[in-house]
C-alpha cells in the first residue's frame, strides 16, 4: 500500500502543524470442537490420514462504484467511477474428521483486511454458526488490489484520503465475506487435497533493489532472485472426482492498475482467479460458483508486477499490464495444478494470539545479540516519497544520517525518537489521542493443513523478511511434518510494512513504512516461533491483549445520494448515445445511457451491465457481465438544468478477435432515487441490436 504521497503531504503538514453451520450429528466423523482447544501434539491423531471435508464458495464484495476514494495509493482525487471487474471473497473451509478441527481461509479482493472487518465477520459467524468459528480458526487475507473503494477501516490513518468511514462499503465487505464462509461451510463434503510448489520467474520485480542489497551477501546468495518466486498451489477435489477449488499463493503487488485508474478491479490476481474459474467451468454469466479459485498474496512488500515499467504506480498500460501479470500467474498455476501429485496427509490445526506490537521486548537471539524493544507506531519521511514505480513527494532514502537532506535533519531533531533508529518521523500514529491512528494490538496466526503451514501476518512483508519468517516457523514445525511454509499476507488486520533490519536502515519506502521500528521483524520471528512451537507440542497459547473495537468512534464525511435527476423528455435507461449498426471483431462497441447513481444499489450478486447475443429463437442470452472483466461500466456526473444530479452511464465492450459473429446488444441495469419520497426504483435500458462480423 502506498497510503501517503504527494497529494496527502499537505494534509499531513496541516495535521502536524496542528499538533460450521454443522451440529454434532450433521457430518459423520466430524465432532464439534471449540476453536481454542489444542489438538494432540504434532497432530498424531491424524498421522497418515488423507481424509478431509472441503467446501468452497465465492461472494460479491464490490463496494460503491462512484464517488468513493480508492484504497491503496492515497490519492485524494482517485475516486471510483465505474467497474472493470467485480471484487469477490473466495472462502474455503477445510476440516479434518480425525481431530474435529476446521479452518476457514478467505482470499478477498481487497487492498488489505482491516481489523474491524475481521472482528465483525467473526461476530456474525458466531451468531450464525455458534462455536464453529472464532478468531483462532478464521484467516482472512487480502489480494492487495489498489483498485477498490476505501473507507472500511476503523483507524484514522487509512480513512484520511477517503474523508472518513464509508458504511456502505464496509457492510458490502463484511456481509460478503461472512456469506462466503457460511456457504463454504454448508458445502463441506468428503474430498482430498494435493499440494504443489515451484518457482515462477519473470512475473515480478523488486521495486527497492538497493535496500535488498543491504541484506547480508551470504543470505542473498541462497536465492536466485531478489523477489520471492515461490508459488504454492493447494488443489481441492471432491470424493466424486469433481474439482472444487484451488488456492494459489504468490507474492506480487496488486498495482498493475495505477493511481490514475478510477474503475473498480481485482487487478492481476482478480483476473487470474477469473481465468481459472472460467477454465474449470465454475464461472458463467449468472451461473453458480461451482468451482472457486483464489490467487492469494504473500510477502509482496517490495514486489511489483510491472516488469515492463510504468508510471503513476501502475504499468505502462493498465489493462494490458494487468492481463500480462494475470496470465503469467495463471499459466504457472495451471502447470502446478496439473502436476500436483503430492497428497496432503495429516490434520488441520492452528494457533492464534494478539500481540501489542509497539511494546515487544525482543530477546537477543532474535535480534543482533542484544535485547531490543519495538516502538510506538510511526511512519518516516520516505513514505511520502512513494515507491520506485509510484513516486510521490520527495525521494526515498531519507534518514537521520542524510546530512544533505535538510528536511530529514529537521524532522530527526524535532520529532524522531531513538527507538525508531534511522527513521525521520513524519507522523507518529501510535501516540495520537484519544485513539492511535493505526492499530497496535495485532493478530498473529499459524494454520497447518497437513504439511502446509500458513503464517498469517497483518503486514506487508518484504521478500527477505518473509524468507526469514518462513525459516523461523519451518525450524519449529519441521519435526511435526511441515514441509511447505507460506506467508499469508495482509491478513486479519493491517499496520503497514515489515522490512529487515538492514533494509530498514536505508529507509526506502518499505523501511519508512515499518511502523514499529527497526526490530519489528525480530519481534515477529520471536512471536511466531512461540506460536509454531505451541502448535508442534499441542499446547495452548494465551490469547493476548484484546484489541479495541472502534465501531462507535468512526466518522464518515461523505453524504449519500440525495436524489437522481434526468432531462424531462427522457426516461432512466434511455440511450443518450447509441451503438453503431455493426462492428468488426477487434473494435469496441459503446453505448451511453441516462442512468442513476450506482450507490443506490451495489448490485451485489448482480450486474450493472450485460452483453447479450441473440439466439436463433429470437431470445437474448447473456455472454458477459461486469463480473467478467470483459465489458466496462463507466459512470459520470452530468449537469442538467437546474441540478448536478444527473448520471450518464457508458458501457464499452472491446470485442475480442474470437467473438462469434452474430447479433448483439448492450444492456444497462440500475436504480434511481426519487427526490420526493427517497424511494429507490429499478430501471433498465438496452442498445439497438448490432452485428459483429
């Protein structure tokens, strides 16, 4: 995430200047087990068992498609104005009858999963399913798309550029994630798991290569690349042979679309997931989610997808670069899927605790041979500079030793604390009153499924930091049969980055964004070593301090839709600019409608557009909607005397070269709000039929 850059710098300057739905008998062989009860040491009860219950489901979590600030780049002017690809929560519930344990893993098309989201998802799951799920066995991970609407945190830092909390977006996310888990849980059935891993080269690049070079040469020599090339695939198959789903973990930023994009999109990972679901027959316009593919993120902190370069944080061409990054991940996932021969054997287990990350005493063995302590959360001057592929205000590498950098010297003398080391502090979120501006009590979680361990971190972890953290967990769990350790990033909460101590010293974007100081990674290694050891030994862990719940303290400054207007002589859904009579394959069909504001109805589980083909009997069949990334929905506010309350909706369909010739039309569906009684009314409109030749 690049939360604060050039356009936010004046804002900061002003601020600084001011100072299972299953009961005991519902599934044979799966007893009810409370989430916090530890399993047998080493999972011995499940040794040699390949029997699992598996369920998967996908739910729509697309937020407001107009006039909401987008989450990721921190650009005040970057607000939603339409849709490229709907956002989804992809949920997988895996249970092991041998020990009565189950876990829910979710990969959500979000910039990150904020703590408030996890809190309320678990709360709603408890209300629906009792003790089946809790903090301990629910893992929510974000794909890190930078092209979704924001305003869904309860902490001020992450709502600055969206001008506060956006309840409509928050509710879409929480209800969608909850629904996906509930339905995945209801679908639990006998099945098997297979695991496959390999190295995908040429799909990513390190955006802070100089910082990476600060790591010890002997350590760097262990790896062929300065990015984490490891991809891990978990393949899920039903007892009847039907393919149920896939989870793919690969570390890369969701920044193929840059900070000038205004269309909601799942970016490269959302596109890769869509491709896999279509290929497996689990994705048809309006069809059920019979196959679910998640392309989840990992230790992507310093990893960009823009291997061909780019501007404004994204690729040279948003759509082409997103498609390229998606195709590379998709192709290699297909390869691993095809060659996934390793059966997963063992059980499901997990450990979870909360840690006050701003006050961790780090033992010498996890640091540099001396004891250290983490710090109150703060961001450094270089965070405003942005990363290499998305520059903001100033330049990276501003440290308290930068003798030629006047601003950093002033900042270090006036604000910086010794605890933060080389970091020139520009904002100390951890000391804000009445509440910190970013969370400090954070969830740490380890989940094992047979030989696979997921390390859930509420941060963006850099390449080398992720490698070190994996090594720490692997050392504790190797004796318990764990062979594959994966970082599940941006999970369960969010509080910035984690760089290695050496990378931190350079104070590039990632080091400046490491909130809790230079020993944050060491604190994580220490905490996760304890969690992993507890899991290995079958012992319980203390829950840790309770994070605050700020649902009653959030403020939203964005007004809702007051009413929708139109010209007197047109109807909502009327065509303002008609399609041409015919198009060649490779052309782009376009139609503009008089419409309503998309915040009137988010169309969750539905669509704002349809591409339809006329059938031999004269009926119309959907061939695409706004969940396919094929046709685009553009919204714009239009002045119409005497108000600014009119909306124009443009549907564009780039016609692929393999589109079957025939007769087509573009359909728009929406809702308009009356100014008299505030009621919301549905409408629809369609273009004239046109031929594709």
